[in-house]
C-alpha cells in the first residue's frame, strides 16, 4: 500500500466550480502535511500547509483529520489558472526529513 | 530571490553511459534533497544531505551516488544508465531551522534525463 494515496483524476470542472481533493496517509505518526501544486513539466511548489484546525488561503481551504488519517483540499470559484496537478505531501517525521509525495490529482478547469 | 539552480536542464545519454547532475541550493540552506519523477509518477525521494553529510536514503539505485560539497552544492552521479532512468530529477533545498516552522522544501526546475 502506498504511503500517501490520492485519486489521480483527472477532474474536469467548469470555471467557477468548487472542487475537492482527498488524500489518505498510512503513517499515523506523521508530523506535518502539505499541498503542493505542480504544473506540467515544472517543479512542485508549495500551495499551502495543512493544520489540524483547518486553514484557508483565499479560495483554497485545507483540512486535516488525524483520526482518519485524511487530508482534503477545497478550491472554490475555480479559475483556468488552477489547472495543474495537486500533490498531497506528508512529512512522516519531524525535522529535515524528506517529504513523501502522493501521485497527485490532476485538475483541468474548462472555460 | 535566488532559487535552487540545477544543471543541466536537459540531458540525453545512451544506455550504459554515465551522467552527472548538479544542484546549487538556495544560499544559507543546509539540506539538499534529490527526487526522481518518472512520467506520470509522483516524485520519489532518492537521497538527502545535511551539512555535507548524507542524512536520509530513499530508493536510490546502487548505480547512483551523490555527495554534497563544501560550498553546499550537490552532485548526483548516475552510472550504467538504463532506459528506466529516464525521468525528471529534482533537487530541493531547505534550512533545518525554517523547516520547524514551515516544513517547506524549495525545488529547482529539474533536470530532464533521457536515456536512449
């Protein structure tokens, strides 16, 4: 079983739609959680960190459920520029240990 | 602001040849990570260095080796290349103190290796 699992999609949504991505992780001792965005053939870039209390950054909302080992990302009012692959990322240990990536969920926002 | 610099950006090699990728981390970053991303795959962690010492090892093949130098740049050496080594190789860097707060890794633009 993969350590971080995501639905690969693709999710094809019209502009203005709300879309949600989910992710599960296997290690219950995981320390920190992130959503990274990766455009085609580009490097991953941090979109937002995910906190237990949930956090919001503009149109993006991230939630963490430690009991269910589940992370979500909600995008409201989708823009064409949101089209990308969204990677669920987990740090299983604290400190400067490497991040573990999910396979990513591909989103296409259509005009 | 300075970012992670990787070179070369593109590399084409034949099977059984060797290749070397270079990574220059963001200034004052003390940790370098190497990731391999095959087509349609997630980035797979290969190896990392903290203060010039290997700190974590992932799925790096025995044919590959890496090191971090005194100026903190890192090189990934790949020998006896196979078709399956064709991938995008990312280097990322971070500072251990910053990671306590943000956890973020900063990625370079990647080196695309094609093995023919």
